């Protein structure tokens, strides 16, 4: 079983991978990484959000005999 790292552990590992200076101490770099990750997460959409948006958008498209499997489409373009 793979251990899932905490955000703080990932930030520390990332910061340890480069040299930092007095202008950018390690603790500031870690806090910046964590704040950036939290900001990015807040701006992300869930799979369910994307499916709903797609279905709502498709409801406005009038195409005869159009069949579409949103689950197949989503899996094709989902980030791995």
C-alpha cells in the first residue's frame, strides 16, 4: 500500500530539491508551496461539476440522432 503524503510533506520534499537563499528561507518556501497548492485546489472543478456543465451545455445543442456518452468522453480527456 502506498502511503499518501500530506501537503506539508510534499512541500518539504519539493523545497529540499532546490537551493534556497537567505532572501527565500526554507520555511517561507514551504508556506508558499502550501498556499499555492490550496489556491489551485480551490480553482479546480470536480468530475461531477464537469459532467453537469457538459450536460447543461449539450442541452442547448439541437442535433438530430446525436448520441453521446459523457462518461466515455470524460475518461478520454481526464488528467491521469
